[in-house]
């Protein structure tokens, strides 16, 4: 589900909860909303409000951590790609084929996007990315080092290519985690209860209604941020592919 859709649904739910509170307010007897009743309502909703604030803060912190980790992974992967290319360049012209495989791998990644859903999909005769990495490794294993230096460079290239393959499979495994939907559902229920009590206690004038709608929009915006940052390679707030763009400009140089 798209982040904008999630945020929009949350805004709709909170607006509906506020409207329900306003409707119920108009139908309740006056003694149900006297000063004592409002004090009890405020005390009860304060507990739910505190829990909601803590839960929303935890979700935002978790989403931000996922985004930061993805950014580090992107830069690390780009650095390893450049390192692998330079190691193969030092080995000699025998690695030209493997270096071309590596360049094609990065071009494919840039064209398809850095997501678990697209990283392994095949397109016509184009293999999945894991097959590209394995093709680079197979070409490296087929080399016949002439001396100790080339043997050391071959071992180093295989080590770095193994790190790239590991990064790929970590992306595939972690790409399906996404949002904790059960946690998010409970949070939205708490927030809806809060906004319903706001409508229950609020006089139905334009100023109050405008403030409640702005508050609902603000909370929906926070949920949107959580949803968008939890999927750092897609959406409006995404990890930049600038490190890969920089890497591909330097690949293949002598």
C-alpha cells in the first residue's frame, strides 16, 4: 500500500472519528457533559494519548533507523563495487569480461531500482541480479594466476564479490519486513478514540473544527513519514542512488 494512501486513510479515519464525536455531543443529555464528566474524560484520554505518543515516537524512530541503515548500505555497496573494479583492473586484461559484467549489473540496478521486488526479476533474456553477481564470480574463479600477486588479487576480488552477493541477499531477506501493520492498526484506533473525544468536548464552531482538522492532518503526515521511510528505496522519501551513479562513471577505467 502506498505511503500517501496510508496517510490519506489515517486522515479520513481521524476526521470521521471527530465527526462522530460532534454528532454524539449533540444528542447526549447535558449532564453527560458537565464539568465532572469532562474531567473524567480528559483523565481517561490522557492515558491513551500518552500511549499513542510513545507508540508513534517508536514507529518514527524505527523507520528513521531503517532509512539510515539503507543509506549506509547503498554507500557501502557502491564503495565495494568500485573496489572490486579496481582490484580486477590491477589483475590485468584477463578480467575485462568480469568488469563488463559488473558494469552491466550496476546499469541494471539503476534502471530497475534498488528494491527487493525488482532486484531478482527477469526481463526477457535478462537474468536476475543474483545471476549477474554469480557470473562475475564464475569469471574470477576461471582465472589462472601467473604469480603470487595475481593470486592475491584474485582472492581479494572473490572476497569483495562475495560481500556484494551477501548485500544482495540481505536486501532480499529484509525487503519484505515493511511496516508492523498490527502495531500501526492499534495506534490508529487509539488516535481515532482521542479525536472522537475531542469532537465530543468541542463546540462546533469553524475555529475549533479547523484546528482539529489541522491536527488530524499533522498526525496523518507523521504516519505517512513512518510508512515512507520504512520502505527507503521507494516512495517520496527514498535513498539517493547518487553513490551508484558516481560508481558507474568510474567503472572500467584503466
